[in-house]
């Protein structure tokens, strides 16, 4: 755990690593506020990392998440629209609809 540091302006700066490993910073008015906020942000990042690990979504893209959703979906035998190819057709639509960049973004 890092500690708040006092700036020349008299405010307090906190620095932490977010859930993706990127360094973030924020300034606050008092040492107590800075310490409490730093603790909250570090706990939040730890909980998000644990959630990603538990759900297995840390390295999943939008298209991979869609494919996983479709694979786990219970099919309705009375729905004539739902065929074996429906999942493949829908998966092929996700990338053009979302755009190449968005469809390859990591899910958080």
C-alpha cells in the first residue's frame, strides 16, 4: 500500500494502480481524506481483480464474451428462429456492428 504525499500547494496526492495495472493519481485537501480515498481505491481494484479472476473475464474480448454467452444459452426447442447456425451468424454480426476496435476490447 502506498502512502499519500504532501504537495508544495499543501494538498495531498495519492497514487495507485487500477484494475488494469495503470498508475492513477488524485489530489485531495487533507491527509485523512487522501488516506481514506487511497484505501478505498486500492480495495476496489483488488476486488475487481478477484472478480475478473473468479469469472475468467480478465482476458476476454467482447466477441469472445458474446460467443461464451451464446454457448451457455439454453435453446428453446419451440423457437423456429433458433437454428444451429444462429450463433455463428450472430457472432459474425457482432464485429461489424460494434466495429473492429470495440469488438476486440477487453471486458472488465
